[in-house]
C-alpha cells in the first residue's frame, strides 16, 4: 500500500465533484492539500491566520520553526514534483542547492560514513520552500487565500457544511485541517459532540540552534553534511549543515534534554569545536543571522483512523495529524504524502456523505511508517525500563542495518530509501538485508576499522 501511495504518476482525475473546498492553514501541508483539491473543486479557499503575501512567508508567527534547518527528503521532493512538475528546477534557478551523493558528507560517532547514490538533497530554507509552494498553488487559478482565523465548523446531516472564520460562516463542500501541531480541530469536534481523535505523545525534549553564515562558493564541493552521535557516545551536540539560497550556509546544532544551546554565537562556535572540521570552518565565517533556538517537548499524533464518530467531508493533513521529532526530517515529506492520500481518496469517487474513513486509513500507513522509525530511535534514548524481548530483538536487528549502512553501499541504499520515506520500513526486514548487515558488521569489527558498536547507533538524522 505504501508503494502505491508514494507513486509519482499523475492520477486519473474524475470530473470535479465539489463546489468549494476549504483548507484551514496555509503552510506546507495546507498548500499541498489545496493543490490536490484544485483537481476536484471549482473553488479552493485557503484560510491562513498570518498575513502572508505571495512572495513573503518570512517572519510569521504561525510557523515558529521557520528559521531552523528544514531538509526536504527525496520522497517529499518526488511528491512535490508530482504536484508541481518542474519544482526542483525552479527552486534551483531561484538559488536552492541540489546536492548529489558525492556532495554530501556524513559522520557517525566521528567516523566518516559511505554515501549511497540515492542521496540527492534539495537544500533551501523552509521559508523559501513555502513561498515557492504558495506561488505555484495560487497560480492554479481556482485557488485563493484569505487572511483569517478559523474558529470552528458548522454541520448538517452528519457532514461539515461551513467553517467559521472571523465571526462569519464560509460554506464548504469539503474541509481539510492543516493548522499544524497546535490545531484545535480535536477540541472543536469534542465540543460539538463528535469523537475527539485519540492523542498519542512521546516525550523527546529536542533542542535546536541554527545560524546562517555567508557562503563564498556558488557550487561548494560539499552542499550538505551531518554529524550524528549514538546515545552513549561521549559527545552530545549533533550538527547538520546545508547550503541554501542567497549564497548562505545554514548550520544547525541539536542536543537533547537539559543541555540546551544558548542563542549566542560564542556558545554556538564553542559547540562546533567538537565537530568535524567542516562545521568549524563554516562557523568561523561571517554570520548573517543571530543564533535562533527552538525546543520541542514531544512528538505527537492524532488517531483520526481510530475515531468512530467523525463528520463527513472532513480530513486533516500534516502536523495536525502527526508531528515527529524534527531531526528525522519527516514532516514536510509526510505532508506531501498526505496530499497524495487525499488525491487517491478523492479520485476513487468515495461517498462524500460518509466520514472520510478511506482517507484516514491510507494516511495511517504513511504516519505509521514515519512514526515507527523515529519513535523507536527516541525510545532507545529515553526509556527507563527494559522493553520486552521481541522489541529488543527487533531493535537489535534494525541497529545492525543502521550500523552496516555507514560502511556498506548496498545496505546504505536500502536504509536511505526508508529514512527518505521512499520505501516502507518493512523492506529492511528481509533475510538478505539482515544477513548482509550482520556479515558486514562482523567483517568490519574484525578488520579493526573504527566503526561504532551496532547496538549503540541511533537511527538519526538526515542533513
Ligand atoms: C525545529 C523544527 C525543524 C524541522 N525540520 C524539518 C525538516 O528538516 N524536514 C521536514 O520535512 N520537516 C521539518 N520540520 C517539520 C515541518 O516544519 C512541518 O512538518 C511542516 O511545516 C508541515 O507543517 P504543517 O503545514 O502541517 O503545519 P505548520 O507549518 O505548523 O503550519 C500551520 C499553519 O496553520 C496556520 N494556522 C494555525 N491555526 C490557524 C487558524 N485557527 N486559522 C487559520 N490558520 C491557522 C498557521 O499560521 C500556519 O501557517 C521541522 C519542525 C521543527 C519544529
């Protein structure tokens, strides 16, 4: 099912069945949902609380994470390219940087890792990406954006009929919640007598600090880099570097728990001193921003798929459904895959007067894949009790694969496909992948090359 959902083929779109669809929230997930709805509705209205112009998404309140590094995983790029053909080329023309595998460097516990050929990263700031998505979406002709705060829903005969915006009712044939992780849709549903989707949370306590530096080279030999550590390694500050638009570098540090980077260049540079030389070199360049910090206490998901009583003609996408530990870089790609789930649902000609169960069911497949990968890594860092044997066995095997992926191209390619959300995690659980991983790790330990111990390596982040 995951393979079908991540297809990049253009869908066969039936005749439009909706007069007006409304998307609540005009950020990455909302804009991609609007793109899909534009195939199915005469008019699509994006309701966005912040005043964002077509050419400027920067400095807005609704997206406090906007200044931190945002990696677009290959699956996200493939889906965005599906909905907006030529998007990558346009992004590069406007200053984004496309890095191929030989332009990406990675270290695991200070040991350089191999780079498989499927590492292709489009680097740009989140604001740049959102602006480009907004421009493309609003150019569709039947999509427009209104500035306003969504305050609630209206219903008739078991289905959503309107959205309350700024004290007025805006009628709708279909509504999509894309209001991010703080979405109030669950409260609205509960207050209006529907089921409140169950909220699942996992404590992560991740800390970010990001600073921008001047970039001298148009095409630097390395366009993206990452340094990650296993939970028990003596060092604590991990880092990701990406070349972004406007001839800048974006350098991000992450830590966990009480060890929070300060919003201060001296602290930032001092932390970089512990990293491979590339990061230190960039941190010595001229800064073009202050150091901005961000803390995220939990990963969370809302189980719409488990709710028994939901109104018809309602869906939810993006962080409003699942917001992960950001170091795994899954958020925007998940949002893009949710848009594809919405397309698949609407193209199948569902009975729109029944709840969108089919949509939430296929979205769950995407959410599960991302959630399982990231929370299993986080659980190994945070849990205080010994998990049951089957969980320990499964983790031990996954850790073998992750360790082998730092030294073996074939395993790295397989693992990247999963980490990049191009393939389902179950594709790693095959005898050939597991056996090869075990043999590779055994050989490398024997050959006394400095590779990290399998059980210790954390399945993290992408640059
Ligand atoms: C520190 C950090 C780093 C991250 N790094 C990455 C990364 O490397 N790669 C990646 O893919 N993802 C990353 N993410 C996740 C990514 O930011 C989100 O997944 C992505 O922005 C999609 O979010 P969204 O559109 O669902 O919600 P948001 O971006 O949160 O947008 C919600 C929108 O809804 C609007 N809104 C809210 N309430 C209302 C209302 N009542 N009425 C009208 N409008 C409303 C807001 O103004 C906002 O525009 C990161 C997140 C964080 C916190």
